[in-house]
C-alpha cells in the first residue's frame, strides 16, 4: 500500500507523515484481525535516504535523488506494508510512475497534499534555515525554484486519487479516512486489480517488444507534431491516433519536450513489458499526465 505525500518545501510534510505513522501503528497494534496486525509501516524520507537539500540544486543530482526514492519505494511496496513516501513528489509524471508500481503489486494508493500556503512555507523555511540544521530549510534559491516547478495534485486524475488535502490549520490529517482508503471500512485488506498496462508480460521476443515500444511511441509523437504544424496559433486541440485521442494543453508542446516524455516512458516500460495492444493507450495516458 502506498501513500504519496506531496507539498511545497517546508510545508510540514514530515510532520504530517509522522502523525500518520503514529496513527497507523496504533491501529495495527490494537487490531484483533491478524490480517491487520501483521501489517508494517515504512516511512521513506530524504533523511532516511541520506539526501541533502542541495540535491535539488542541479538537475542531475535531483534526478538521482528521485531514482533513490523510487527504488526504496519499490523495495518496500507490498500487500503487508503501508509505505509512506514522504517527499516533495511535485512532478506529475513521477506520481504517475509510483501509481503504476502500486497497481502492479495489486495494492491501493492515495495522494496527500499538504496544503500549507506559500507565504507560510516561506516563513517556516526561513526559521529552519536560521537553526543551521542541514536537514532543516532549503536554501532560498532552491526553495523558490521548487515552488515555481511544483505541479499540484489533481484528484480528477487516476494517479492522484483518492486525494486528501490537509490545510495548515488542521490539527491532524484525516487519518481515519486515509486508513479506510487503504484498508477498507470493514477492516478487510483492499486488493487492487492491476490493469494490463502494469502487468508483467512476456513478449514474443525482447527485440520485437522494444521495436514496437519505440515505433508506437514515435508514431504518436509524430502525429502530435504534425497536428501542431497544421494548426499553428490554435490553443489546445485533439489528435486522433488510431483509437486513441490525445488532448493537447493550451500552449504548444515543443518537440524536445515530447521526445523527453517519450524517452521517460520507454525507460519506465523497458522491463514492464506491456501487452503490445496496450502501448498506445498507456503512452497517451502518460502524455496526459505529463501535460497536466
């Protein structure tokens, strides 16, 4: 089971996560049902991964930090473990990846948005910096950059739902509601049926599968580029590719951005081995998650 924490830097993500850890451990400890009492809670933070605030200064080190978090979550995910991914998790595409990993092991997931306002986060960050603790605040330039790039969760998308928002003034998160979303109101462990996009399949041959993955995603990118060239000046739009329809954002999507998204998708799915028939749908879904 996976709980993805997301919010501005210095918004109180770890404080809220610790509240959840205490609540879950208490529920598990007092549960009469052995299916509940055997559960464990794993809390993954930048600190447990040995990551400093400075990793967010450069794109390369930040990418490595995300990879470290991703690997740690994958290792911990399971039906008998509640994983709390306590980090910025500000990129929609990254949250989508975690959602897919959770579905692949047939466990539920949810997103908790720490809704502390920007000005309050900035105030807290300044106070933390003053303490001189290396695990405290973010350097001012990194703080501003992370806030600028933050992609707020959207409960209308599958990978960000169910979505729980925790306002700054709330004493605790809606712990009982989050527990029910993960465990169920009747105390029975929820089992998530994976869709074909997240089920490991063996293709006829590895080279054939990789060829189809490369070919199909490139055809979809080409279709988007072609449509934008034919509709210069138009905002948004729909691009039909086979049975799939791509909803374009209001601003044009440059080819380098499309290719970057395509490379990320291919890298994610090299080892997943999607059914070939599911490649177009899965890539279009990933495009939508990246567009916002």
